C-alpha cells in the first residue's frame, strides 16, 4: 500500500493513504491488524479521510511502516467490532472522529450556503427541509400523538408561511446539531455498555482427551467442549453434551426462575449455571454469541431508563398540546400572529426532552471511562437516592485476597493431605475462599492434578459433595456437613475452634461421613474500607451493615472493628435476599455489594447491586453496576457521580422553565422580537445539551488498554 507520512513524532505516525480507500469494515480490520503488532499501543484508521494514526514504541517505527506497506489495497482485512479493551477504545475513538466530521460538515455547509447562495435559493432549500419536518409531524398526528416533533414541525412550517426563512433555517440547523449530539452520546454509551455487558472469565476449563485443561477464553473456538461447574457464567453459546443443571437466564430473558438444562439443550453466553455440572459444545465463540447482539435492546428498555428520564419524556410530550392551545388562544385574543408565534418558537418541550436523556447517557459514558459499567440509567437514580449499603463480608468488605491462616486436623490426615484434598475440589469453583485454598496448596508444592471426580454436587454458599478416588468427600460450612450431609460432629470441636480459629472463617472437610479437619481462612478488611465507610457516611448513607454466613463472633468482631451500624450473621444464601427485602420494606433504598455465588439472590433483590472486578462470574453477571477494579472507593465515586447527575437534571428543569417563561413573556408583551426570542431559546437549548455532555467529576481518566 502506498502512503504519505503526514506528521511524525517519536512513537506516533499519521499516514495518508487516500480518501475513500477503506470501507468501515476494512478500516476496522486494518486497525486491528496493526494493533496486533508487537510494540503498537494503539491504531486508528479513518475511512472518510483515508488516514492511519499509530502510536507505538519508538524502536518499532520500521515494523509499523513495513506492515502498512505490505497491505494489499485489493484484499484489505475486514473485521466486525471487537470486544476487547483495545478494540473498545478504538471504537470510541472512531465514534469521536465520526461526530467531529459530521458536526464540521453540518456547520461548514450552513456557512457556505449563507455566503455562496442567493436568498431565494436558500429559502427554497429551507422550504424543502420544512417538508421533511412536516411529514414527520403528520405521522405523529396520524398515530394519535401530539409530541415534540409536532411542535417542531408547526414552528418551522409557520415560519416558512410567514416568510421568515432565516428563523426556520436556524431552527432546522439547531435541531440537526442537537440530534447529532444526542446520537453521538448515545453511541458512546452503547459502546460502553457493550464492553461491560457480557461477563467472561479470562480462562475456562476445556475437555481435551477426557481431561479438564484450562485455556484462555479468547482461544475458545467452535466445536470445542467446555466443562462448566456451578457458579460459572457461560462465555459462549453452545449445546449441552453431558451433565445436567439449572441455568439462570435472566440476562437473556428477564425471567428469574432457573431453567433445567440436559443433554441436547441449547445454552447462551452471559447466562449463569446456578446448580449442576455441564459439558457444553461451543456453537458460537466469544464475540459471536447471541448476547453480544442484544445491547441495543437493553439500552432501549423502558424498564432500565431512569425514572427522571421517563418523566422528562412524558412531560415534554405532555406540554405540547398546551403550547398549541396557548398559540391559538393568544392569536384569538390579540389578533397578532407575532405574539402568538412566541409560544411556538419558544417552548419547554424540546429542551426538556433533549437535555435529560443526554445527561443520563453522558453520565453512563463517564462512568465507563472511570472503569464502571452501569447497566441502566435507573440505577444511577437509585444510587443517588440510596440511604443503606449492605456489604457481603467475605471478599467484599474484607480483603480481596484471603489467605489460609491455619489447617487443623481432626483425624489421622496430615495438614498437607487435608489441604491437597480440598484444593483438588475447590480449584473448579469461582470464590475468594476457594482461591485462598488453591493458592496455599500451590505455595506448599502440593500436586493435585490426577484425582478423579464423579458428578459434583454444589450447594450455593453451603459446600461441595463429590467423589475422589472412590471416597465420598464433602467440603463446606458447618451447617452443610453436620446437618445436611450427616457428618458426625466430634466432641470438643467448638472449644478447639474457639481457641485456634479466632475470628477466621472456617471451612470443614469430611471423607466418608468422618470429619478430617478444618481450614481457617484469615480475611482482614480491605485497606481502603475505613476511609470508604467514612466518606459514604459523609455522602448521606445512614445505615451501613454487613451480611455473612460466618459465625456470630466473627461478624460481631468485623462490625465492631469497622464501626458499622449492624450485621447479619450465619445467614443462608436464600435468607440474604430476605434481609435485603426487609430493609426495602422498611422504606430504605438499598445498595448491595457482593462478590460470591451466594450473594446473587440478594444482589437481584437490592435497588442497586454492585460487583467488583474480583467478584465471581455469576455475581458480576447479575450486578447492576459492574466495577472494573477491585477497590471499594469506586462506590464513593459512583455516589458522587449519581448525585451530581440528579442535581444537574433538576438544575436544567429550573433553568428551562425560568428562562423560557421569560422569553415567552417578553415575546407576548412585545418586549422582544419573536426572532430574537426564538434564537435565544434554541441557543440555550443547544447550550444545555452541550453542558450535559461535559464530565460531572472533572476530566475523567481513560482506562488503560
């Protein structure tokens, strides 16, 4: 491929290859191919300009130029939008470029027409544009809707009929510009939502030669068989070829009841295996799954819109009939078309309907740039109104990397044998406690790769029952082993734990109904917790509590140490949701922060659910707010963002009503020419829309790619 070097800085090149050389798919394909080179940090290919912008390690300059020269203009690579962080950053960059080009063209052609075209031709063009608005307004009327589009059409057509073509042209131009701005913000919010919509682990278990082998998710391909345990979120679409289980498909269907899946059943990416064990043959690899194509449906769902956004849309359309009645009323009383036109040219509806959705979508986009995916505007609104935060203890409020503090043997089994047996089972389950056990086994050099497992029965937040080398093995909570599984409880166990376990969380291990011992997990609070709790109280949260399945003494110790308002201890998974619902019934607006499979019912019950990056896949799949790092400080940031969003929206209402009322009064009283009032109204509407796209928290930092 032939190109010119337009500009060059150390580690940055802009190349010009020729306008219209690339289609959009080819531009994306070329960019992805260049981004795959070693040392390349980012690459952008702009189809409309035929330009290539590459940033790279300075030592890789010749590699970049050689790669571009090697491209065949007649056989350029093509690609659909990718799902990785680097690809997401490219898509946002391309959208920014598209908006700048379209806005520049709109302004350029308007100025060019005013300079180059005579008045009659400009008037004819304005009238042709007015026909389009009139048709759209008539369509609304034929559907029985008297909405903002009807008011816009009436104002533009009335201006043309009065010979005020300049006014009609200005209204048309500002409507186009504001529409382009709304489309741009919506596109950025779409990209941000798509990036965080599908929860996928970095790796999965694949069945290779009848053995489970861990592979990277990005290497999964069609036809491969994956082995999925309870708590897993499916990374692909596929068909069940072995095992059975119940899948939570609420992310796809909205239905909360689990669906039974057996051999021959179809399963979808983004759904969560709540109970059971499945082997799934891949029919659609990551990026090609059905859920990757439903982000638009989520965006447009009325259930996910902020209540204030829905109210704004209803209010905007509801005001239109009154504006039309006021127009005819003033015309009948004053017999002065100019005074009556003030009501048409200056209205509340357009500004209200444009400003609020822009503010909400811009806030969601800003959250994404801060590393947080918000799956609907209504969750920002609820987060601003919340007064209660319920924290899961283990892995959320406490340290993100719990560690094994002690291994206590209650039988002839040695500590290493007990730990090795536990690790060979726990390595298949996505929870911080399981990771702690596996990590401790690795640090002691304990090998556990060749144990044979029969069907694993996993009970959420209770434990695991399986068969290892012909022996029945149970691992989990005291309730699970001693009550559900019928394991004999040794005498003196409570005294032993009181003296050696302290405030640690305890996991029990049994073989063939005999207790082998227990593993004590030290789980200290996250280092930022004290400061986060203090800042949350300063932001208006009045009720901060923890909820845990751990013992009363452990929960009481943590609550006292952190100065929390209360705690719920020894809570079963199904009861966590009951406690959250009870708080809601008492009039609280509840934020739930959790990380485990056992937290998913409570997360689904809360007004707003939050999951951090180190949460289990299923917790991240059901959460309303998905944080892409492991710090609780993001909760403070999101509360600030949500509060400022609501303040911005309410401030918009006050300004729109006050300013436009003054303009209408000035027009009716002949204190302002109608053209001036209309101009001020449209400029103020555009200004509000523009301000609503600015960051609420200052200039947001971009996520690293």
